[in-house]
C-alpha cells in the first residue's frame, strides 16, 4: 500500500525563522490547521536564488547556424544558459503552504477532476496519480510512456510539443483568485485562504547572494554563534534583518499597471499553477479532444498534442485563442513538430521544419528522446550526468592536493566509495547509510548518529526507465559509465587510482 505525501517536512536550510524538527510537529499542526491563526499570520520575506542550467543548442551566429553554449543577442555574444528563478519560504511559512496545499486544496481539486476522467488523465504534473497496479504513484517515466504508447497506437500522426512563455512569473492574480475560489466552491476566498493569496502574489524577498556578506561567502562565525543559542537562522530576529543593510525587494512585475506572477519554489506554487490552468485544460478537452479525437497532455507548462497532420493549424489556433483568455502566451516559434509514420516496416520520426521533413530527429519529452522505433535518455541529461561525475572527481582531486600540501605528503589516496555510490552501478540500489548531525543544546554541541535513506542514483532511475518503457537501448547508453568514471579518476595523481582492479 502506498503512502500519501506528508505535508510536514523538516527543511534543513537556514532562513529567517528557526528550523522545525519533527519533535514540534504537533505544535505546528495546531497552528497551521487553525484558520484564525493562518488568517492573521505574517509571512516573512522569501529567499531568492538563481539556478543556472547550461544549454548546448543551435544558435544563429550572423547567418551561420551552429550548436554552441553561446548565442548572439542584440549584437553581443551571451551565454545560452537558462536561469531558473527560485524563491523559497521560511520554515513555518512553508508548513502553512504545504498544509493548505496537501490537506485542504488538493482534495477539492482532485474531487473536481474526478467528474471528468478525460480531463483528469490530461493533467499530469504535481499530482499523486496511482499506477494501474496501485503499488506506487506515477512519475514522468509513466507519463512519457503514455504519450509514446499513444503514438505507437496511432502510427501515422503528428506530435506537437508546445511551451508556455514565462509561466509562473506571468499568472494573472485576479484570474488565479477566481479559479482558487471555484475549487473551494465559494464566491470569494475565505480569510485564511486570502492571506495565503496575498502572500503568494504580493510577496517580498531577499537575494541569497546579498546574504553572502563575507567576500561572496556566508558569515560562518555569525551562523555558528546563532546555532549555539538554538537558532538555525541568518539573523537572531526579523528586526535584525530590517535593521541591516540587506535590501528587501518586493514583487514589482506588472502588466497593464497590475502585479502579476507567483513565486516558483513554494510548496503551494505548483498546485496554484494547475488550478490557474483549469479553464484552459477544460477548453482544450471540449474543443479538441472530444470534437476532433486529439490526444492532449499537460505537464506543468509543457503541452503535448497528438493529432493528424492536417489538424496542426486548427490546433495552434485553438491553443492560441484559449491561452490568450487566461493572459498567457505560447512560444509557437519553439513548438516541436514531429511526424510519425511507418517506414521500412518500423515507426519512424521526422522533424517538420516548414515544408521539409528531417529524418530521424526524435521527439523530446520529459527527459526522453522518442524515435518511434526506440527510446533513449535525452542526450543533454546524459551529458550532464557525465559532466557532474567529472566535476566531482576534480573537486576530490583539489582536496587531495590541498592535503598533500598541508601535510607535506608525496602521495595520497582518493576515497572512492561516495563516487561509486553516486556515479556507478554500485549506487543503483536504495539503502540505509550511516550519518551524523550536530545539535546545539544550551550552547554545547552534541553529535547524533542516525541512518539516512539513500534512494539510488541516476543509473537507478535510468535502469527503471528502461524496464518501464521496454527500452533496453537506454541501458546500452550507460554501458561505458564505469570506464568513464575510472578514466576520470586515473587522470589525477591519486596513490590508489592505477592499482584499482575493479
């Protein structure tokens, strides 16, 4: 029997309110489940950070199309990297968001979807959807499999993958509020929900880099001093933050003079995005799925539609019309169009590029490349795995070199266990691992041992995906991972790197 996701989570990061260990769960529950308390709760500023994702893609260099990590923009050469803007809440605030999302709003949202199975099947992201055997919840592998199986069933068809522009930062607040009330089956938001609505739309935040006050690093002495008095925070009190030189920013993104957008990264953000998109989902089901037998799936802001080739323009017009109704835009210029047809007794994928068909260019969806006759891991994700592996070995080499310098050693070994666990078949199984954590009690530090669950590495995910998708070719993609890891280790002067016979 599978367990429902727990709303309570002991988050380890420092913030502007103290950590909430499992011991205080009952006290937290009394607070977050009391509408009067939530109605009056003062939400603290969020912390803003940027996650840079390297991208190696086709770019136009003054008329020459080539693949690169850079591109030409406004006459200047800039990075192709994608910046994800994440905002995360303080501990008590995160508990409120999580409790309301999982215990109050989600059950009502799921109840609404139950009335229309086609609609429910079409919305896949951020939901707990049971597998057919009721043993576990579906993940992106299952959702990708549903799409690929539909293509195999139809054989001669077209798959369109559409992307919504700036999804979270451009949500219309008034439409969100109305959609939220609709799910609650109320004319307006109750006062406790309205306080959450204000916190997610009129939010303030502090940039994480501004908290690195010591030459780009955190003030570790200050953090240690606060830990000794039992505060896992950046400041002893919120008053200290206000009195400091740290700038507290406010959401100032506007459209037509009105604030728009919600933070990406809150425990409630994904659910609110799904609720916001509900009217669009219903319109697509009614106008395209029911009338024209179009297959529709939406995973957050990624939309996939499977149809006949002659339906493409109709679908793009309907999608454009309906997405405009909720004040969003689709990047039609980035739409992937893939034609599938039987060729030489096998299903083959062709990229539709204007009037041309380019053979053997796969459909990219949820981390997989689907060619019709085979399914592979997305090459970008595979490259990231190997890049991370090599960077980890390089970091370990720097530590070893530092040890050799500090202790005047001619040679020193590399400790391989963690590398093997993260980047080889030896870490493809989940297990319990010994771990330690420090606690400060009355100004004294105590080290506590416990067991943490290791859920497996990227290879575990890949092997499971290969089995679920009936795609042994995925395992063949990773057959050289051990050699690549050993080669990465042998590049450096470790005393035990060349002696390893494993």
